[in-house]
C-alpha cells in the first residue's frame, strides 16, 4: 500500500525546552596513573607487540563491572587517564570499597603471570585505587557542537549517558498494556561499547509448541514450552547535515534457551541474571540485570564463567561463589527463568543453537504501540520526530523481464484459471530465454560449465531442474546423467558434471579429534584445501573441460558440532586454487518431498547465486529523467576485513572496487594489487586466501592505503560520468570523511583528518557520490506507516526529511513486504489482540519481518532536486529482477559486499545466500531490523 508518510521511531529535542541537565556522580582515572599502568600491561606482552600498545585496554574491567556492579555506567572502551574525562557515572555515591577491589583485580589481570607479581606490586604501590573518589557533576545532556558540514556532534560521553537516563525513565513508567494484558520492563547492564541503553521485559513470556519427534515427546510430554522477552534499546544518533540530534528507540525479541545450552566450539554464551543480593561483598543491591558469559574451557574440559579461574577477576573479587555453577547453569538454564537460589535469569539463545519455538522480531503495529509507550517517558524534553514524506518522483524501475499475470482465486471459472496459468508458463519461458542471453553476455563465451559436488541424488536432481527452469534449457537437453547433464541452446551451451562430494565434505579433523583453533585448524584447512583443488584439477584434466563454477551440497555451519570442523572455507579455497568460484547449498531435510520441503526453492536460489558469481546481473533500468547520463559508470567501494582474532588467527585488509560499466558484458572488479579491471569471478578468486601484509597493520597505514586506492580508481574514470557508492558502516573507519560529521555536501577528503578537503568537481565534473547507511547499531531508526487505530503498516518508496533538514541531501529507501512472509502487520507477540474475526490472537512462533530504513546521502550535486533524482536512481537499483525480493543495498553496493564471502584469512601456500532484504534474526548479524 502506498502510504503518504512514514513515522520513524526517532525523537528530537523539544524546541520549547532549552536545557536538559542531570546531577550525577563521576569518577576518573588520574592522569599520573597512565604510564605505570601502561608499563604493567606492556610487560606481559611480547617485545614485538609492545611498541604498538598505545592504550590500556579496560574492556575486561568493564565486563566485570557489568557482572558484579551492573548499576554503574561505563563510558570508555579504553582507559582515558584524563582528569577531565570521567570513566564511571552513577546516580548515587556507589561504595568505594568493592570498586577498589575491582580495580585491583583488573590491574593484576593486566599481567597475570607469576613472573609479573613484583611488577604488579610496584604498580599497585604507585597506583592506589583507594585514592579514587566520586565527584558530583551537573551534566548537560544536550551538549553538542556543529561539524563544518553542519552536522550535530553530541559530546562523546552523551552517547552512553543520555540513553541511560532516558531508559531509567522508561523503566519507571507503569507497565506497557494492550488488550487488557501488561508487560513490565527492567533495566539491563550494557558494556561501554554498547549501542546505547537497554530494557528487557520480565518475567519472560511463554509460548508452547507441539512436539512431533517421538523421543522428544517422551521428554516433554507432547508439548514444549519456550520463553522469550521483549527488548527496548535507546540510542543517541545523528543525521548528516542536520543540527538536530536524535534518540532512536528500537524494539526486538530476545529468546531464552530451553533445555541444555548447545555450546558451539569456543563461543561465549551470555547469561542475564537478576539477583536480590550483590555478587560482591559490600556492594549495592543491583537494580538491573547483570550480564555474565560462560564458555567451554578446553584446558579444564568444563564449562566456566569467563574470568572465573583461580587467577580470574571474578575469583579475585569474591564473586564466583555467589554466581550459579556455570556447568549447572548451562545444563538447565531455564530453571532460573522463574527464580532459583535467589537469582532470576536465563541463557541468551543464538541461532547456532538450533531451532527455537519463538520467532524473531516484532511487527509494525505492535512496534508502534510499544515505541509510543516508551517515547512517552521522554517528554517533555524530547518529542517524536516529524514523519518522512514520500518522494513525488516515479518510484519503480522499468521491467527487464515480463511480469506474470495474477491467477484468479475467488469466483473464477476453470477456464480463467487455466488461461492465466498458461500465460504465466509462456512468461516463464520468455524470461528464461532472456536470462540465458544475459548469462551468455556475462560469460563472454559460448559455454557454461559447472561441477556439482552432491551428497544426495535428490538435491542433485533439484539443482539440475533449477538450471533448466532458470535458463529455459529443457527442450535442448543432450545428455542426462548420471555424471553429465548437457544442453545446447542457440546462444549458450551448458554442461554440469555431477560427482559425489564424499570425504571432501566430511568434518575437518586431526585424527579422531576436532582441530584446535590455531595451527591445528590451519593445518586441517590446508589439507582439505589441497584435496579439493587436486580433485577438481584431476576432474578438469579427465574431462578436458574448462569449468567456471562448482556447486557444493554441504551441511550448514550449525550441523557441525565444533566450529573448527566446518569444511566450507577449505572447500572454497580449494575451488579457488583450481580456478573456480563456488556456490554452496544445504541438503534437504530428513523427508524430502513432503509439504515442508523447501529444497526446490533453495536449489533455485543456489543456481541463481552461482550465475551472479559469474558476473550475470539484470541491472534495473531506471525511470528517472535525463539527470542520469546514459553512459553512467556505477562504482562501489568495499573493505574486505577479517580480524586476527578470527577462527584462523589470520587478518585481512583488502580494499575492493566493483564497476558496472556501460557497454561491458559483465561486472568488473579491482584491488590495489591489480593494474586493470578484471571480470568479477576473477576478482572473487583473487580474494581467497589473502593475508594482511605487515605494512597494513595499523589504522593509519590502512587509511593511507584506502585513500591511495580510491584516488587511483577515480583518476582512471575521470573523463566519464560516474556515480560512486560507499557504505558507511564498512568503510568509514578507514575513510573518515564518510562519518556523519566528516561529510560536506560538495567536498571530499581522502585519508585522515590532516588531509585537506577538496571540491568534488576537481576529481571530475560528472562525479557524484552517495553514502548509504543501514540500521546496523540502530543508525537508522525503525519505522512504520501510520494507520488508523494505532496500527502500523509497511510501505515501499523513497522518502525525504521534512522541510530543509539534512540540507535536502538525505533520503530514505524502503522495500515492500517479503514474498515469503505472510504474517499480518497487526500480529502481536507480547500481548493478545482481537483479530478480524473477533478472536484473541497472539503469534510468538512466527518470524516478524520489517524492511529496514536505508539512508542515502547524496553528495556533489548542484541542487536538492538533482540530489533527489540520484537518490531515486539508487532506490530503484535495489529492485533487480533476478532476485526474488528487494536487496538490502543498491545493486552495485550489494555486489561489492558479496566479495567478503571470498576474503578468507588463510595462508596462500598450498602446503599449509543472498543478502536480500529479508527478515533478520535478533541474534544474527544485523541487516533488516526485527
């Protein structure tokens, strides 16, 4: 439905209120502590790493405080040791004795070895925590400056303090109520690096499902109970070029583990604990949920609380005896949900733990009511932000494929239904022929050859059927298995060589044990990588055929008991070594062919994804006026990054550029190591196995590398109209110009803040820039289309800020409802509602789907009208017809983002599904809000 406006879950300062202050107690680390503490920390590190240590990490102390002193607010991820920058805030004068013990435990943890005892003792003499004291301070909660581009810059500490103050006010309200039912919310302690403040509904809500499995029926008596809570996040955010700060309120679902916790490798699991007594002696009774983490300890072969060993901080401060036994809690965490041993709480569910009976997310109508209830507590200092208004420009791109006709369902004759079905069959064939033409262009050759490594003949046949349907191959089949399927069409020859995956898909291992993280894991990856590459090379030699892609039927990561046994990375590397891109798809469920079997859909998606990896795209044809040049280059940058703390201990940092060039048959790509543009599959293969070089180990080095790469790429395209698309969350840490305060409407800065900003037109008169930002960390707010009776809907479109806010350079793009989610927008999970037939209804078991608000900031345009047209162009680029649903990003940025799937941090020595705009999970990586 085309609504005229959208309401965001954003609040702005009330213009009638000029001040907003609060009295707090603050605590700082004295400046003279810095060098002794830094020396202590360096002493426990290797000689090689010591020169690189510039800051004292305080993360472990912040984590300890979150567990044993949850009412304290920490604002620094690194210890500042600055008398003017407080580290802790509290409403009350928190007792200093337990806090002193926490600081001493942290100091000892900086150098925990027996050899470092004397150095710790000397440092503790110079750094006396008993000298710390609380200082009363009146804090201005609206303190800010304006950037050179006119963007609001709140004081750094307000990103933590202001949400905390507002969250306290929300928690103090009467319970949320709808349809005669109430839901109460409680504060939750968050880390210093968290996204604002958090509240959680408690006690947890209940949902029961019938148990089908015979063994499970014996355990649960035919019905299994699931528990969940609603979560409210409060965060402080800004909008480019706007002088007004925003408070974003986001809502989601947190699911609790039912039964024993599935420990996946070394992953930590969070426990939320509400206790009537402090965990440390002389501490205050906590008013918030504390958060502690537990994990499997390989050395002791037990599940333990983080920092709980003999030398751990929990033990040093005497808290470990007051926590539940970690092993017991992990076996039966749900027994604490209703209270046990004076503690209430539960273990946070993650999707890697298997299926959960409660779905993720909240639908728009319930989200609206919950947000408005929470927002009432922000008054009078904050009021709802004005609604976004719909752009008057034509919204939809032109069709590349022929649209299907609707099949009549009610009061239709059999003849009408049959006629519609026949028409759609013809449309499917015409579109398949069209896709085949695009595939031939992308391949730049007469043949498409693939290897299919399968586990089951069922999925093998599904992929063959998907290939035939996607490219209209059925009538051209020449060979029908069991090892070769081939088709010869007028414009494309297709061959699929099918072989059993066999031991290549077995779990990685070292003997009978899963490989340990580190060298054992690297060795296991290397061995499987070599085996896959050898197998594919031998197959290519045997067939005398040049293969472009390998399809692999492989279990998902959650099916491998230990994270280090998943062979997917190794298989992808082996395929790359053999000169092939790779596409993975999951096996069918235990009963293929039944009503719940989605294997045909997954096989079709895998085939389509495989063609995209080969560079085939149906690029949307825009319907914007002549503002968009016909010979436009679309260019996107992306940083392929992996941390050294990842599973393999290998870091990677590779800037990537992806190009859609008019007149070229396929997608092109480039990295700093390349002297020219290469086809997209070649770019993907080049990214596998790269390891970050030593000369790119620091932030400054990486920032300079990105600047040089961007400048070089822009220089090569200087003479042609080019739209550059960048991704805020991915790139701004190494291209600071892309931060909200860094943006200027007609200037660009390459490199760090020391580099001068230059006019964009100096890099090319026909150069335009666009920065997209997603809902990651609530950067863009949740939203709903206002409907009568306090309801909310979903609406596709391009939207504008009202008036002149954002200097008319900031726009928002939304998509329509997902095609595979039929849950009504009025559906509820927290309370019942009265549905359209007058019955009470509540649907906790359904995944709730909400499109995210994609922010598009257009730079380098002479006026606001042209900026809106470029924003509409990018909005339309989200609706590529070879995808079932809208993309989360414009097509060119989506293609660039997919390169990260190949940026795996493994040694390059042989001796050693679609990012669609679909529903997210509250425990998965962020995408669309849930």
